[in-house]
């Protein structure tokens, strides 16, 4: 069985910058829980087959930020496009996978090598 790699292409990140939030009013600490910060970034891209360059539909794309405890998943459309909205600022690992293809992280050069946080 041959396996084909897939590529994450054209990742675009846009974020609103320069908005300061007012300090929270003082109060008793609550279960060490941090209030969730609203996300301002959008992450978009395409997933294509490395062998043909054709868009891959229904590929699963995940973003993960361990420091933020952020973990989201979406599926590509018919044109291989995906989008994540309202992401908080942070360092993310982006992974794409589809059956009979080798899973790939953003920035990864070869299978089984580490990717690069985004």
C-alpha cells in the first residue's frame, strides 16, 4: 500500500491588535480558573495532496495550543479550504490528516519529523 503526503498550504493569520482590556474588578479567586480571553485571530488555509497538488476535501485539520488549552478541529470543504475563527493569541501546532495519506504538521518537511509551531 503506498502512502501519499498531504500539504498545508497558504496559512493566513490575521489578528486585531492594540485593544487593551480593562482590568477585572477585584474579587475572591474562583477555583484557580482563568477567565477565557476572547480570540481575535482567524487562521485559514488549504490542504492539498503532495503528489497531485489537488485540493483534499474532508481532510481533518486540528489546531492545538497546549499553553492555552486550546484544541479545535474542522474539516476541509470541496476546495480543500479550512478556517478557524476567534483564536486567542498563542503558539499553535496545525495538523492535517486524511485516510490513506500520511498526517502532516505545519512546517514539517518529511513524515515522522516534527513540525513547526505557528
